[in-house]
C-alpha cells in the first residue's frame, strides 16, 4: 500500500472511530427532521463521508461538520459539542449524550440553533480558505461586516437558513450531491448578466471529496428586509377581497426578465421531436406512478394522459429549452419594499437528482408553477374565488408577454401538459404530506382531464386593478 493510500486508510479509521459513538443518536434524530427525506422508514446504512472540526480541538463549544451517507443520500450536519448539561435555551436543539469515544461525557446538539456557533460559521465565510475537505469562498467585491447577530429562519422544509443582522441570509443545504447547486450557479450567472431580480451570492462554501465534483453546502445572499412573501401577500389580498392583477402582471414581467437573462447567460437548446416525445413519456410515467399511489386519480387518468399524448404528437419543430428556476411558485417570490418583484430559491425540486435540475427545460415549466399557485391561493379560502384566480393568471401571462413578446397561452398544448404534470405532482405531495389539501390539486385534475376544446382565442386582456373582487373568505380550508 502506498504512503498516500495508507494515510487515507488511517484517516478513514480515525473518522469512523470518532463518529461511531454518535451513530445511535443520529439514527434516532435524523428521521425527526423536516429536511430528512427518509421519514417513515428505518435507516439501514449510516456512515461518515467526511468529518471536520471547524473550531480547534478542545474548544467549548465545539463545532463538528459532517457529511453522512444515509442509505445512499448524502446529508450535511453541523453539530455543536458541549459539556453536559446544555443551557436551557439550547434544549430544543438536543441530539444526545455521548458515552464513549473522543466526545465522552459531552452533549451533541444542532449547531445552527447556537448563536455562538452560527456566528462562527459566518466568520468562516468572511475569510476564504480551506479547512479539511471544506472550501470557503466569497465575492471579493462584496465584503461582509463582522459581528452580525444570527437568528434561525423558521418554517423551512428541505434546508435550513440563518439570518444575520437582517442583512444577509445563509441557506445551509441539507441533502447534497456532486455538482454546483443551481441556487449558487444561477444567481451568480444572473448577477454577472446584470439581472437585479435575484439576490446575488456574496459567499458560499463547498466540500471537495476525492474522485468527484465539489458539493455545494451553503450560500450567503443579501436578505431582502421588509419584503412581502408572494404567497402570503396574495392570501392577504384575497382575504380582503382586494385586487391582485397589478401585482400578477408585474410578477409576469419579472419572471420573463429572469428567463431572458438566463437564456442569454447560459446555453440553450431546442428539443427535437424525439426529445419532446421522451419529455411527454416522462410525464406519462409520473402520472402512472401517482395513480398507483393516489387512487383518487384513477377516473381521470385517461384524460390526463391525453395532455401528454398531445404534446408528443404536436412537435415537428423543436421546443426551446433553457436553464429555469425549476420550482417556481408564489412562495418563491418576494415583493421588495420598493414594490418590485424578486425570485428566490433556485435550487429546483430537491427530490429530483441534481443533474436533472441542472438540465435545460422549457421555460413554461416555471410559468405553469406560478399559474397553479394562483389557483392554490384562490382555493385556500372559502368561498372559492375562480374569477380572482383567472384574472391573476391572465395578468401574469400578459406581463410575461410584455417583456418577451410572446404570451405563454399561445402554445396551449405545451402549457396544458406542464400544468397537468404539476397538478399530478401536487396530488402526490398532498396525499403524502397534507391529505386535507388534496382537494386543491384534485379540482385542477378534473378540469385538466376534460377533452381539450378546439383552438380558441385568448381571453381579452385584463387591465390591472379591475379584477372582479371575490367575497372576503370566511375561514381558511387548512
């Protein structure tokens, strides 16, 4: 065995010895986390891919960075290590107590809940360099001040975020894979292209592991203080019986600006007939799998499949494809304090493989996501307000066309296929996680499964500010 190979073997043995005592508590703790994808099943395999002490040995508290292989998925953990007992404020972050190994007698906890350790992580990002397998980098033209007070951002599902001094937000990716995460790659490309619709990354960190591409672990961006979450803003307007078409129109223009900038900054292509047929076949396969899991879809399967068959049959010429957001809905938008719109969270659907999320796709996928989101908002209150949703959908498309010169509704076959695919995804998600909300995508499923009418004219333009007002909601459905 070579000297280098022997050193790697000793390192692996040392790492396993240090992490092995933590394994039982991590097996119990991981399935309780909102960002863990393996809920509902026992963990079969758990091993350390990398381990790095981010503070000198013996520091109190200590900060241990782990990449864990959990049944084939790689997860990032940041663990605090203190003598027992924990301060009361850190009680909710408790993972367990260590009885053997190098951390004997210490308590292990979720580090992002500890302000001291969260502040230390920011300091690492402020000072580019490497530490073991970790590499910290930043935009040299965007210095980050020291001493910003951290606080966790609540309510996330697939990642964890920290806000520093109401000036910056750090997204810590939990489930990671080889390759640049789109939430770093695309905002950087947009910033280089001069597009101000997306906050530009100011710092980030990655892991360099032997034999593979770097793994993006976290991204620090400006925090748009005082912004309104697009989903919550829409619900407030809907609840007050207020118009939202002006905002929808402006959001359409912002989305088109981002798409145009991405198309100019990154490679594009045209999907030929064979590629379009494969695209439609993938939609059909997802439908079949979802019907098996959600029996309520069975009566509508043939009608839904018709949308995908029509897409496969419609293409003699290519479908334009480019880099897109990939998981766009109202909750991924912010209306800033000056009244303009920004798009955030370019990670794409986290359940999809990273390589898939980085492939060019038709921009209409993002458009379908926003159109479905208007329907979700309208159906989240009683009584259902179809006129509100329809007016918002029209205003968004008109705003999009104002920038690109082409209304998405001019390609009804492609738009219907993507709306249908999105509604099928929603049905599976709600069935798994929020059964009380299944009625929302099911309403769209029924509509989209109906035979497509012959080609017809688009609805007349909606003048922002003239939407028929829905009645104020009586109570939320969920």
